[in-house]
C-alpha cells in the first residue's frame, strides 16, 4: 500500500506535464511555449545580433552574395536569374515565413486547419469565390512560360530549403503560439498570394445591394423624396471628376463595337432582400503621381506612389534590391511572390494605384433541379468541385461548389447570400482567368525604356492597376492597365439574369486599347482611384471610384513648378479635406443654431476658423468628422438604415448645389446629427481623446490582432478623404518618391520593419519615421557601381 | 551541501536534455536524479525545484538581456501581466514547480522502494 501510494506524486507530475504540453482551446501548450530553451524565448533575438553568415543552398549554380544595410534591407547579388530568385525565396522565408504561410492559407480558404471551426465560414467563402480555382488557372499560365516558371521554381525551392533547415526551436513565434508547423511551399501558393491581392483590390462589390435597392425604388419612387431618385443618387459617373487619363490623350478609336443592352429585367433581375451589413464607403485606395521635368527643380521627372492597404505587422511589404545580369531593381516585394512589385531600376521607376473598374459580376441562376441550371433555353449540368476543408480538432467539411458557364455558385441554399437572397448566385470574376502577372513583374523589373515597360505591363491582367511610369530620359506615362471586357451599357452593374446568353461576358478589349497617357501637355500625371477616363473613352465600364484625393492632388500639382522631393513628401502628407472645405460651410449655413444648447454651441465654436485640415492634434477635425459621420449616415441613405449609401462625393455635390436639380438639405437631420455628434464628442472629451489622432485611433495590427504585437493610437493625421489617407487600420503601406536624375535619388518608408519576428529589434523599426512623415534615403546601388563598404552591415555568402 | 550538489546536477542535465529534446525532459531529469539519490522527499522537491528553476533562470536571462526585454515585454502583454520581469518570473516558477514535482516524485519513490 505504501509503495502504491508512492506512485501518486509521479502520477500527479505526469498529469501536470500533460496539461502543460496540451493546447486548451485557443490557449497554447504553456509548457512548450514558455520553455526558455525552445519556446517563445527562442525568438528573443539579441539586439546586437550579427546576421552575417555562410549558407549552403543546394541547387544554386554560383555563389550568391547578399548584403544588408543598417535597416536590414537585403541587396542580393547573383550571377543568374535562377540563383537570384532562389536567394529571394530564402530571404523572404528567413524574415517572413509565418506571414507568407498564413496569408496564402487565408487566400486559399485553409484557415480552419490551424484556427479551428470558427474560420469555417471564412474558408467556405474563399473557396466559393473561386480563389483556389483562379489560382490554379493562373498557375497553368505561369508555368507555361519558361521565364515565369523558372522564377517560381527557384523561388519556391529557396523557401523550402529554409523551411527544411528549421527545427521547433527556430520556428517563428506565431507557430508556437497558435500551434502549427510550416508545410512545404509550392508554386500554387505564389499564385494564391497574387489572388489574395486581386481579391483585396477587385473583390469589393455593391452589385447585390444596388440591385435590390433599384428594384425597391422603382416601385416606391413616387412616394419618395424627389431628391432621391435612383439614377440621380447612384449616377453611373461621378460628376466633376478629373480622370486618371487626361482628356486629350484618350485614343478615340475602338476596334470593338459596343454590344446591345438587353431588356431591363435581364440587366437587373427583380429581387428583394433584407438585413444587409452596413457598408462603409469612404475613400480607400492609393495615390501616385509623376511630374515631368518641366515642373521639377532638377529638370528630371519625379515619381511618387503610396499604395493604401491594410496596415498590418508583419508588413505586407519587404524592401530589397535584386541584382543579376540583366536586372538591377530596388523596391518593395511581397513575401510569397518573387520579384519587385513597386520600385525602380537604373532607368525607369513605376508605381501602382488600384484601377477599380468593375471586373466582378453576379448572375441569378434558375435551377430546374439540384444538378442543372437554365442557360439559353437549355438545361445544363453543373460541374461540381468538391472543396475539402480540414478543421483543427474536427472532422473535415466537404463543400460542393457547383460551377456554371459563368463561374462558381458563390451563394446558394447552403451558403446564403447577403440580404438573405433565396436564389443561387453565380460569379464571373477576372481573377478566375488564367493570367501571368509574375511574367509582367519579371519583365517590368528588367525594362529600361517606355516600349519595354508597355510590353511588360500588357501581361498584367488582374488586379487592374493605374500603372505610372517615369524614366531617366525624362518621360512620364500612365496606363489604366488590366484585362477588361467589351460590355454592353449596364452590364454587371446589377445582378444579371444568368439564363440569358446576352449576359455572358463578351470579348476582351485589346490590352493595347486600354486608356493611357504619355508625356501629356499638362506636365504631370496623377491617379488616386478616381474615374479612369472622361466620356470620350469608347468602351463602357462602371467601378468604385473615389474623387477627393484626386481633386486635391490635381489642385496642388496644377500650380506646382520647380518641385523638389521635399514638396512631394509634403503632398504625400497633405491632410487638407476637400470634403470638409465644401460641405462644412453649407452645413453651418443650414444648421438651426438657435436650437442648440450651450454644450452643443461650444462644439460649434471649435469649428470657427478651421483650415479644413485633418491634422493630428486638431480638435476641429474631430468635431467635423464626427458630425459628418452621423450626418452622412442619414443623408446618404435612401430609406432604410441598411440601404446602400450614395458616395460621399455624390452627397457633397448634391448638398453644395452643384447638381442640375435643386437639393433641399434637411435641417432636422443636420440638427439631429449634430446632437448625436455632441454626445459622442462629450464622451471623447471625458476620455481626453478629443485630438483627431486619438479619436480615429490608427492601429497597425499584427495579423493575429494581438494588441501586444500591435501599435495603436499612432500620432498621425488624415483620413480617407485626404491625400494622406491614414484611417483606422488602412493607409499608406509604402511611401515612395523617386527623382529620375542620372543618379537616381529615391526615398521611401513603410509602417513596419524588415523582420516579421515580434521579438526582434527590426520588427517595427520604420513605424516611428512613417508616423512622423519622414523618409529614408534608399541605398540603391546602380548596376555599374559597387556598394560603399560603410553601408554594408551584414553579409550572407550563399554557396552551392 | 548534498542538496546543492543535486541542484547543480539536475540543472546541468536539464539544460543539456532540453537543448536536444522537448521541454518536459527537464522533469524526467529531475525524477531520474532524485529517484537514485538518498535524500528525503522534501529535499528531493527542493533539488528538482532549484535545479530546473536554475536552468530556466539562466537560459531565460541569457535570452532576455541581449534582447533588451523586447520579447518578454510583449509576451507579458499577451498574458495580461504588467511587465516583462513578471513574465520572466512566471516562466522560471513554472519550470521550478514542474522540476520540484518531478523531484518530489523521485524522492517519494526512492524512499518507498528503499530497503
């Protein structure tokens, strides 16, 4: 008995160890995590770490040298393309493996595998959108060209050699916290990452809500406020736009004839729906502009770009220089994809903003049976694609996604659409088509003049981008580049009748006919997600365009002469709100001031003499933006609170009386929204958070959303309606200014750091400078030069 | 004096074992050492507690100081602790308790099966 009892402590100890070694729900295995030898502590990177090392990388053909400057920007010098991209894969994985893994899992709907069943609906939506289907199609195109195939194969091999070199101790911290391990990288993952970007940039849609609203208003029209007629509120074009492509440069000739628009009931199926999530629609996107030498002090063009994307850590971007025979390029890369996405080389520089032409359309499907659907009077069989979703700790979930001629049924009885629609909806999306953006990047990185640049971007089909160009010869150019369809007027703006053959997407518009401008008379080019062309462009399109930033940028650039890079920094930091400058005077004029109480009047006084700038410390900015928020929510809806709202640009035009028809600003709404604003402002004041940056609380979030790995309450001004479009979790993800003098002078900064490790000194190194609106001089080494020894902080020698 | 000897033996062996193998080998080491040692269960607990605790203390400091507490500060926030020092303490106490339990188990077994 005594001996039996003696085993008891051992059993207790074993139980304790067992508990500490087992994850419980979302809590990781604490013993393994806290283990100082192998657990989270292993990610505590010494701040003085010497990164220099010699690496054996099987499959490289020649030695590769990588040097890092003091910001840990990698400069790869390889003897051939294969070694270059293999080294790039290795470097990306070394600094950013977990992020690459998670982002591609998210793209392909495989998050449940690591996070459990809470992510199943997310994964199903990704699969049903056709993310994997699209990536597989693109991969075929990428692997069909030896240049992109070679690039991908080498890149993937580099990542895998790094993964294979890891043991548990060296795994990135997040793997240990969430409890999973990296799996081998594949070329498909690169394709998935590009689809992830395509989804981020072309995935937004209003088609379903717009259809339902149009149908309802058609019935109710006469009873409504005459200001609110559908066509007026949701006009096809924003008025007063200064288009991406200046009016005088549009090619007038279209090689394709516009197809005939079918009957209204086919263009917009009669549907009703309810209970939408309230959409937020205020200026996301990016800016780019280029000045000709005629407008700069140096006489050389200056190109600027700040793509606005989700503000996350680890950052979406990794900064580097790639140098091999035939290529010497610097800029930002996407960990998970080979090449440099935005940047410059010895001869040219380029930058992207999202184009926002609508390339994602929906079809109402009529199904006579569970296996068939109507198309052109025939009953066709669905093609089934079984999507196997693995779930951590649970049995697999198999989702059968049915494919039509149009594309996958994204929503049906098993996966209900927003608005609780009863009928199945099929999706046609440019991101489903095979396209080889990797080849485009390959060629772009090697372009040394305008002709080569144009040839390179012709391969870039989705996500469509406004691709800006400047070169050392003094040229500037801009292309609204992507693959677009020759649509009939109205095609794809609403849910179409999928049984009618006229709704099928028609011919591709030849890429060479995409709107573009080369050295325009105005001496500059600028895009900020505004309408792409004026009305002389021969093809019909719709899209989700934003105008405020474009108005401001054009206003500033039109009067800019002898510009310096410092002037360009200032414009990227510009927080003048065109919205406020136009709307506030009208609001103040119509606000019934005599009905306000004392507290409300105090708030009103804050606005006196305000310069319409959303500077970080401005309290007036907070008062206006809070008031605008409430007023917009009420003024911009047609009837119900969950209705699709008109754009802020449209509302601004209506209230400022720039419209053809008179508009009566509802004073009761202005007053009620000011009262609401006053209540919110009182709360902000109590919390001592009245300064604009406190009120908006810009946060750069770690991908797990853990506050401990994130940076909040950043002291930075601006909003979506200002050039410096820093919102709560979205904003300038890379600011770049390149002066195309003979020795290229380039500056840049992104809100993050080169290392993805939250235990590293380099995790968020650049954030402070980004917040302050400062830039780094980029240490680009021209092809003909050698790096300065003093710039070289660490060196990697890669041996075959 | 004997206790100190066992603490040091456990500390060294636990360090080597967990460098090569998973963390719970520290417990196995504490058990194996104390089950073969002629000490009371109470002292065996202290040997395990002190031995594994010492290893974890040394390794944690070795990681934390050159890192200038970046990681410990963040992890403390993850666990809702006010500062990185407490995270360090929690780590060491966790290791020490596991070691102590294992040492005690060894001591009790040794006593029960000793002729």
